C-alpha cells in the first residue's frame, strides 16, 4: 500500500538527516553496508538500490534516490558529459523506454518537486551521498532529467543580460554542491583519509586539493589531479610556500627555510623540506600525474 504524502515526506527528511549525521555533515563517503544501516520504524529501510540506478520503494509514489556507479582511474571523469550549458547536471533514463517504471518514478518525483538523494560511486561499494537534489526538467530527446541542487530548483532562465551571470552562478553552485564533494570523496578514498604530506588523519581537517586548479585547461577533477592535504599544508601548497616535485618529494621555499618563527613553522613545514610524501595511493593509476605535478612545480620554483 502506498504511504500518504506526509509519511513519504517524513521518511525523506529522516533519511537526509541520518545521512547528514553519518557523513559528518556531508564530508565523508559511506560504504554500501553503512548505507543499509538506515532504519525506519525499527526496521531496516533501503535508501539505495544495489542492482538498479533508481530506487523507488513500493510504499512511494515516486523515486527516493538515484545512483551513479564508480568509474576507476583512467576513465573519464563522472560528470564530463553530464553538465549542461545552463550549469546543471543531467541524469540518464533507465534504458530508452520513457514508460519504464523507473523512468516514470523519476518523472513523478519531478512533478511532485520532492527531494532525492544521489549516491555517487567514489570507490568499489563506496558512495558519496549528495542531498537534497531535485529533478527540474526532462529532456526526452537526450533521454535524461535535469538535476538541480537545493535552492536552485526554482531558478529559471531570465532571457535578459543577466542570463550569463546566472549560468555562471549555477555552474559554480553545481561544482560546490555536487562535483567538489564527489572529488573530495574520491581523493580521500585513494589517500585513505590521510594528509599526503604529514599523515594527519582527522577528516574534518583534510581537504582534497587540486594539483593544478580546476580553471586550468588540464585541471580536471580526477584523482590523478588530486592530493589529500590538511588545511595547513593545502594553504601552504596553494600559496607557493610548499611545493611538490614530480618524483613526489616535498620542497619548502628558500625564504621560508631561512625564517625564524614558532614550532608550527619549524616542525610543521620547514622539517618537511626534501622529504618524500608520507602517503601516496596504493593503486599506481591513482597516484599524482607527473605532468600535472611538473606544471605546479615550475610555478612554485618561479615564485
């Protein structure tokens, strides 16, 4: 029997609150096993379909979640072909039949304007939950739905001179809410949630740093262009205080080596000079791209 709209809304809200708590307010990824621990009414309730990309519980009138499978290093980045010129991401139909029950469940979620959870694969049986997301349009010719993040679902094209500004905002917001968290989770998995430079393991103090910035022509959001860095070493890396050679050795800028300051500078930065990275991905295809390291290193040497 289909639940009432209020019951469905209550479960969606509870699932999102539970995921927020389990992921450290959206920072961390979860295994399939962890995702399956969600309960409702003292019983397990599946938030994600392990076999299908779209999860529509039998008690629901529309879909509850969507899933994107993990693509290993060397494959194209997950969203390369899915970001439209409007700055919003797309999610493909199940198959090519618009009347397939799972496609109908997504269409119903779009009409109802209900929040969905997007489980984005960042490793084998490891997912970054992105929530809430909304389906705001359907592009039948391309067999896909248009997905917006919270707060953007009611923004529409203005047809005015501010259109390009709005598109840039949508693109930036999509990266902030979807692509950057996914990139972070992929990098954290590869580096086992440890700072590559100092081995710090506190998730809330770690960032996924780009070797070359995402606005660079080669600055793709892939694990090969990523480093897990604590916030101090991320800031030092971006500021040109700390560099990384293509053979994965740390260098500290010469003037910093001559500087006299407190113990953080002495032990946290200066002593790292000419030492190898403490943490590198176990999988060779996930290790930093030497060509990208060379680009940043040359910039560091020139600073």
